[in-house]
């Protein structure tokens, strides 16, 4: 068995992780743009996108936990 979970992870986990990282990066970029231009609406939109990215990360942790429980049970 491989030591790295990511090598044997299901596609759903990989999609959630990369999607969450992308959303978080997009949110950070929006916050920086909003701070540079002084437009509060862009800042708040960026914060909402960062929050969606964090929820994606939490979802990926839930998928990872489910897969690991199934592997430990021997299913």
C-alpha cells in the first residue's frame, strides 16, 4: 500500500481539494483588488468566496474521513 493518501484518493476528494484551493486563491485575489481600489463590495465578495473555499476544504476532509473509515473496516 502506498504511504500517500492523495495517490490512492478517490476523484471526488481530489476535485474538492483543488476546487477549494482555487476558490480560496480567487477570494484572496478579489480581496487584494478590493483593497487596492477601495471598493468594499469587492472585498465582501472576496470574503464570501474564501468562505466557500473553506467549506470545500471541510467537505474534502469529510470525504477523506469516510474513505479512511471504509479502508480500515476492510470494505
